[in-house]
């Protein structure tokens, strides 16, 4: 599987890298740094009376992502990042610390997108598009393997849907 992971990453490096995408992907990836975007969105929604429960659902999803993704899975699996295994690759962002599996940027982004899609349907296309771009940026920047990102996407969707199921909100704006 690692051979396929590297083949995908190397294809991206050889066929897609350019200064324009370097700037775009760097900016996109920074939106997901430390789950800050998730926290900001949750806090903004909590301020709004209409979307307060959605904000609390997002906060719950963020906590689940942190506990199961950062504290459990990353430490349990302890997969080195691709740039560690291929140190000849030139990174265009500072090398992230910690382990590679699963991609935290991917699971936080897709957890947010899943909650927003479930609770504020009109935001679904925007939320999932941004989440997909953030997830792809991790491949483009050579800081995660494709399997890290795929696992992060699946984990994020599951966490988002579980959060919605646990914190049911009959008054959420499901119509958009």
C-alpha cells in the first residue's frame, strides 16, 4: 500500500506542482492548522441564537476528533510522514510535527462539513468543497499519504454524523 501512496504523491509532485498552486495549497492547508477553523466556526455559530445548537454539535465533533484522532489513533498507529521517509522532497511549508495517520486536517474538515451538511443543508456544497480542497492540500504538500487522507475523510464524516445523532436538534435549520 505504501508503494501506491508514494506513487500518488510523486505523481502530484511531478505533474501538478507550480508556483500558483504552491501558494493556493499553502493557504488552504493553513485553514486547517490545529483545528482552528473548526473552533472559529463552532464559536461563531454558538454566538448566533438561531444556530447555537449547531455550534455545540460542531464543538462536540471537534472534541471527538481530538480525542480519537489526535490522542488515540495517531499515537497508536504512529505512522511517519511521507517527507520523513523521502527526505529529498522539498517542502514548501514548515514540516508538521506528529504522526501521519490519520490526516487531522482531513478529519476536522470533514467532521465540520458533515455537521453543516446535516444541520444547515444549504452550506453542504461549500463545506464539502472546502474540506476536499484542504484534504487535497495535504497530499499536494507531501505531508500526508493518500491513505491518511482517505482515513481522515471517513473518520471525519463518521464523527460528524455521530455528533449529529448524539446531539439531536429538532429545531436545526435543515431546509437551508
